C-alpha cells in the first residue's frame, strides 16, 4: 500500500490567540504551542512540506487586522521554516487561496492539521479537505479552543474541543496526539480512521470501544507481486465453516482473475515474511469498484480484516478518488457482515452465486465516500 504523501498545515498560530483578544483556553496554550513546534520539527526531519496559514481580517476588526501585533504569527511558527505560506480571510484555508492547487501539484494526498481554533478554522479546513478528496489527520493536542456564549447557550472551551474531536474522528479526520503522529512517520503509517455508523454503534453499547495502544501492531498492505500469489496458494485449508472460501485461492480464483485485470489493484499483508491476507479493488465504473478480501485461516476472527479493509478503502476513496465501493458477502457469514457494517457499509440487496457447483446466497453491500 502506498505511503501517505503528507503535508503539515499550521493554521492561524497568531498572537491574538496567545496573549491577545482571543486567548486559547483548552488545551493549555503553552502545551499546544509546544506540540505545534514539535510537529513542525518532525515534519521538517521527515521531508514533509509545512504550510503556514495566517488569518487576515478587515482593518476595523478587533482581531487579526493586518500589521497589528495580534495578527502577527507567534514566534513558535515565525522562527521555524516553512515550504509555503498563505493568507486567508475565511475559516477554511481552501477558500480564496490556491492551497488546493499547490497540494495537487505536489501529489499530496494527506493533510495533517494543527493550530487554532479546533471548532472554527481547523474544522472548516478539515471538512473541505475531506470533501475535496484528501485524507486528513488532526493533532488534537496541537490545537485548541476558547469558550463561547450566545443566544443559543454556553459551551466551555473543553466541551467544544472534546466534542469537535469526537465528531471529526467519526468521519472527517484521523484524530491523534502529536506523539502518535510522530511515531507513525518513519514507517509511513496511516492513522486509524472511523465511521459515523461505528461511532454511533459504540455509543449505543453495541460495539466495544477499541484501545489501539493495547492491540499489537498489524501488518501494512503493499502491492501484491507474482511470488505472493504462489505463497498464498499454499495457505492451509479453511476450517469447515469457511471451507467454501477456498475458491478464492484455487487456480482461476480471485488472484488469477484480478491480478492482471485492467483497473484492478491487489494488495497483500505480511507477518514474519509470510502473507496473512490480501485485498482487491476492481474498478466497475469511472468512480466505483468492487472490494474483496481473504485472510489466512489462522487469522480469521483476529481483527486483521478490519485493519486491511480500512486501509484498502482509504486507498480507494483517497488515492483513487472513488465515490462508491461495493462488495458481496455470504449471508451465512455474520462475522464478516458485522465487520462491513462497522466500516459503514449498508445492505443494498441479495444475490445468488454458484461456486464449485454449489449455490450460495450473498448480500450486496455499498459504501459511499460521503457516508
């Protein structure tokens, strides 16, 4: 699987947010500034482009008026190098700027967001980036909020920051700490993402909340090679309840069918030098593809399937720009059905397929990029 092509975007780290008219309250601004500096230094060391954004308001504005002390960048950002800087006058850094063009010219596909404020310019930039096809990461401890009160009510800075982080993680961005992000850089690892459906299921108590730190690291996907197919063909047989999956591995099975098919991408995951799972994205239209996945018998039910499926879907919706990825799954495989539902898939219909002379009933499921 291709590594994320990241850029770090540092949003509105200006003096008005530090000691000026709009001081950040939560997290402690001293801590968020420290993390912003660390993220910029780590990006520089990893050859990740750094973009600095500065908000400019009209001359009569009480905040961010050009050439005022509050408008100036804080020294945390001002004293560090960047690859590109821009001014904006709207919450989103994409509006009225050439940010999108600059990123696409450099084939950036993943935008890491830090800066201020979580619930305003960070949120606006993240959501527009996602809508424009970028994968997004948000470093929650390198951002911050302040309290609001108006005719709709009152919300503390901590409430706003926490709730916006939860919402962003549910669909729009991978929310992480600066430490987690820095640790992922050497291997080019993508950060864990989520779905609205799975987030809602956890809130209802139907799906346990995952604790990534307690889980062993999972293998990363890479493009499948000819020698991988030969090794997969030697996988041990599936247990009886999954024995009809063997067709995926046999001659003229999935790998033979899709390996050289135009518009199809095959990926493999390894552990200790041996393949433990593979996935396929086969285009079925200009902006849609079919997803398939198989795991080695001893890894079925281990949680590996969710990791590999999520990474493959990220390639499809991110790098390939797909708008719909569909699949079929056996109706007598509730474990797989639950997995796909947690990823956000919805049931669209049913179909019958015959394998090795035996008919089997399948569900047809769809996942759209905007879901």
